[in-house]
């Protein structure tokens, strides 16, 4: 098809050239030297044309390949997995971490037992809701199924504090940091000056693109009981999602773990975004429209890391599915043998995004938009944060 187009172009070019030549009387077709000149000029011109086409094709190819195959970048899920302490290596997820009295799932998400139970309950509600909708042969979930579901969920909640269900959801504003300020503290030892600088840089970039501020607090302020994130050394890279602080002595904190392999701008940004309230992009309730999960390629024990979260847990706020999100895992996440576990769909998305997912090195536009909507940022972005502690400097 391409050759045909090229031949057609050449033919048109030739006819045009002949036409111009004849019109201005420079083409005495009977003269053989003139014909030779014509042929030689034609060859030169066709050659130039080929060169131009070739150059264009190579330019086109280069620009397309750089955006489609950034294979040199290690997938973020791989970094997170490799950061896990081999001694404490987790064979199956979600796994219960006794020391934390919490569950770890999807490689780096921590959930309290309450949050985890509620997330599972939400998924069950979704399945039930789908089944009821199918039985009633309706797609109008809102009107015909909602009433029934409300009754079921009210019944299921009876006997337990109703706030539990609310607390588990990113939908719940209580899981957002009040006034878009996240108080944060870093462990006094185990982080080099360069580590601190890297984490500070990730925080500054978030503040520059959103209205979110970080408040650097010291031990004294932490002891006052202010809810905060504590950046600690430990096994792997992980964070709770949104405000999930718990009392520990005088302090009220939640850990954000960054072992030495996670202290990059990219992983620090990813974990800070979890702490601010973002889940993984491939867990979105609507993900089945955008990616195909190949269950048969998933390593045994990791299957539940690919659970689709309930819309009761994740509110995507109308933001389009974002393959370039720094919160997206790669095509081979938790693969048993290097085969694809996550594939963008349909074919055109697979073509463009198969090697893009999991390889973003900074927040995407979608990530920024999600944070801005979650934290009610003003519509005009300010690249000059007015945060009290900006530019951020952890104390030594
Ligand atoms: Zn993550």
C-alpha cells in the first residue's frame, strides 16, 4: 500500500515536471541529448524524493519509538518488588504483617485490618450489585438497585461502627489531609543528605503542581499528637493510602517506608501520592475497559493483587484512565514467567501504551489533575507554592 502511494506520488511528480517542462518550451522531446538530460534529472529528482521519504519515515519512526518503547526504564513495580527484604520476602499478597497489624498488598500498599475488610466488603457489594442488576435485566444501577443495596449494606453494617465503612474509602474526605497540608517527619537516622534531598525534591514538585503543602515537623511537634507521615527505613517501599494515622505513645502517625532502593525521585513521588490518597491506576473500578488482566500469567499467590477496587473505595472523579500515571504498574507486574499480566486494550491502546505503563518517571497530567480535584485546588495552578515550609528542608 505504501509502495503504491509512493509510485502514485512519483507519477504525479513526473507528469507535473513534464507538463511544466513542455509548457515553458524547454522540453524538445525529439532531441536525444535533451531526453538524456531529462532522464538524468528525473533520476536525480526521484532519488531526492526517495531520500526525503526515507528521512521523513526515519524521523517519524524515531519520534514514535521514543514514546512507545522506553524499555530502558525499569518498571516501578519491579523496583518495588526488588526493594523487598529477601528475608521477609512475601510469597503471597495481600499478606498480614503482624508487626504493623496491617495488610500489605499490590507490592507497596498498606491497609489497616479495618480498611482491608471494608475494601473486600465493597468488592463483594459490587459483585452482588452486578448480579442483582443482571437479574433485574437493567443497567440502571442507580435507581433500581441502589435502594436494595442500601438496605443490604445497612444490614451488613449493623453491629459495627458505621464510621468504619466510611473511613476505608478514598471517597471519604476524612482520608484527605486537612487543608491540603501533610505534616511529615523523617527518621533521624538511616537517610543520607542525598536521600533527604531526593525526597524533598519529590515533595517540592508535588507542591509546585498542586495546592498541596508539606509541613516539616520535628520530634517535639510530633509528640503533640499531630497526625503525620513518618518516613522510615525498612523492608521495601510502602505507604498507607490517605490519612491512616494511629496512636503510638504520644504520637499519631503512619509510616511511609523507603528502604535504600526506593530513595529515588520517582519512587518517593509514587509513595507520597499513596499517602495523599491515590491508589494504583490499574485498580480503578473502570479499569476493565482499558486494560486486560491475564490471570493465567500471574505468579501464584499474587492473583489478588489484581483486584479491581470498588467505586465505593476509589473515586476516579471523572478523570480519564491514565496509562501514563506514575501510579500505574507495568505490563509484566507479578508475572510468573515474564509474560504480560497487564495489557492495554483495545489494540490501538496496546500499540501505544504496552511499554509505557509502569515506566513513568514523574507525575502525569492525570495524577496532577486527580490530586488537584481531591484537594479542591484553585483552578489556576500556581507554580510558586505559598507553603509555609517551601522549599522543604528536613532538619538534621
Ligand atoms: Zn504503589
